[in-house]
C-alpha cells in the first residue's frame, strides 16, 4: 500500500475546492474548534441520533462520532461519480430481473451459474415474478473509495437495506447550525430533498390499483435494531407510519395496517427487515418480526416491497467482480466506475495467491457487512492471519480478498488536533422504472484511529458532512475573514 492521496492537499498542492476550508482552519483557534466539536456532540445527543450495538455489554445506544470538518467534492468530480453510479445501479437492477427471469447472463456463461443459483441470498420465491415497476433495488447504497485525484473505485454494493442516510441529513443540519458563516462562504448542493425524493420513489413502485396517493409505511424490526433511529427519522420526514410486523396483517392477499380508526390498506412497504424474517409463511417460520402472508400479497400484485426480496445476490462480494460484465451485457456500455481487483477464494488459483499473501491483502466474508469477519492483512497479527488461513481452507467459497488500497485522507479533528484520516463515501441511489435519482453527496465515513482503514461505525468509525460545491466560494464572504466559527 503506497502513500494515501490527501484530498485537501497543502501548500502549492492545496486543491481549489478546499481553499476556503484551509483559510477557515488556519484562522480558527484549536479551542474554538474543540468547543464546536463538543457542541455538535451535545446536539446529536439531544436529538437522540444513535445507533445500537448489542452483545458487547454496557450501554448499547451510542452516538456515531461526528467530525466537524466537512469533506469537499467539486461539482465536476461529483457529476462523474453520479453518472457512474446511475449506470451501475441500472445494471444491478437488470441483473436481478434476469436472475429471477430468463437468466440470460448465466446461459451466456458471463457469470458462473452456481454463484447465483446456489447463493444463500437467492430466493426461489421470486422466480418468475416481476415486482411492480420492474425495479428490485429501489434504494441502493454504493460504497466508494478514492485513491487519487481522478481514481474512484466501488468497494461494494448495498442493494438490500442500505443504512446511513439519516446521518447524511442530520450531519448537514448540524453544520448549518454550527457554522453558518462557513456554510455561507460556499455554494453547496442541497441534500434536504432526499426524503421527498425517497417518498416519490416509493410511491412510484406502488401497484397500479393504488391510485395517485398510495399508502406507504416503513417496516422496522423494532427498537433493538441498530438503525431504528433512522427508520423513525425517515418516517417522520416523509410523513408516513413506521410499523412493526404486529401492526400489519394480510386479509385476502391484501396488506392491512391496524390503526385507531380501523384497518387501512397498505400499498408500499419500505422494509428494513432482512428477507429471512419478512414472512414466516415463506421464509423462517419462527420469525416474530415479519407479516404472515406478506409474500402472497406481494406476488398477487397487491403491495410493493422496497427493496424486493432476493436483492442479496447483488450484494454478494463474490458476485461483485462481475458487475462490470453486467454493465457490458445489459447496457452495452463500458463501466464508468472501476471495481477493486478481487480474488475469489473458491477458485484454486485465487486461493493459492491469497494464502500466500495474507500479509498484504484484505480478506472479507462474501456475505459479510459492518466490518465484521474481515482481516486487514498488513495490520493483523500473525495469529490473526493464521486464523483466517484456517477459515479460508475450511470454507473457501465464503471468502474473497482484495489488495489493501491506500484510501484517500481528509483533515479530521482528533484529540491531537487536525490530522489526516482515511474515508469512504456512500451515496444513496433511488431508482424507479423511468429514472435514477441521486442527491449530491452522501455519507462520508471516517476511520478515526490513526492508520485505520475501517470506517464502519460498529468498528469505531465516525461520519462527516459531504459538500458538493456548485461553484467557487463567494468573494464577498471571503473578504470578511473568520473572526469566529
């Protein structure tokens, strides 16, 4: 792994998009920055912006650390990313439709059939069924990393129930409140319309019989779920109900919501429950979180589910290396965003390379998430590497490996002052039959520990506000200087 690209730069290498941030940081005393950091923590705690981590003892409700120094992207950079993201998600939706339909890409030999048909996330219940609007992953979170001025890579695709958009929105609100003058010094593309765009996306997925104003709900597993705050936040922002499985029932293949005014028909369910727990009649019979008969109502065309069951095959890290081929196969285009080179441990040749280079590679579970079940070879102990060697040898199909990338860094306020820390970016992509919509920016996650490449909140990472600049900073505000934050 080489030296990391610093997105801000310094001296003659200072990047234009960060010019005003550099002036602000130079003019603001360390004590003032620390006071604003403490104020941000107070705001987040007061609002209750938490995530849950269970099984580790102590208080499971935690604040995700928020860094007050924004990450900056120029509009031209963002436009290139948005074009690539749209292309990628269109191909992923086409792939899902094909997998549960004619399976042309498998018959053409462009993807090994076993990777799909024997995949744990493949849902036979979806075979031969097209969801309303023909869209499978209505909300996708695509994780991007940067390694140079023009080098962006897709790290992974999240097509089931991607989380984190509430932090994107709350981070922006916090920055507006904490740093109005800094905010006014830039023309920053807004993210506040995301709930409106999400609601429009969900309504567009409704069955035709739902009419012009379909009833939308968010289905949550409940307050023990790590993203429960987000479920409630989005429901409030969209003006829809957040419900648990017990609040819904299926009557005559129609989903009904129990209300104080009597049963109300539901047309669209933005479900934040994994497939296995969605419907005890179709999946795990012991599930107490889902709705009995939901899949019957879905297949009858009486309700839409976002995202569709079975999207997990597009999340699988063993499928990920084939996304560029999907783009070529379904769209007839060359990929605009690069993948990270990936070794599939089920292949004998790849496995031999991985086992011989565990000290240089990142090893991941093919169906893992949240930074769990992962080995970062250069930072691991010999014992940890040997443990993963045994795991790979025992279940090679469960693991993939990738080179250790030098993720870009951005200035971050830490205990020692302002220091570079590694980041990734999760933009949120909304898809309907006719369009793909992406609010400019996304959730920047930052690895707060020095040298760490793990940005996940469950592993100690934090978040930043992501600013996409529409043009150069305002000359009028620049001339005022920064007396205070």
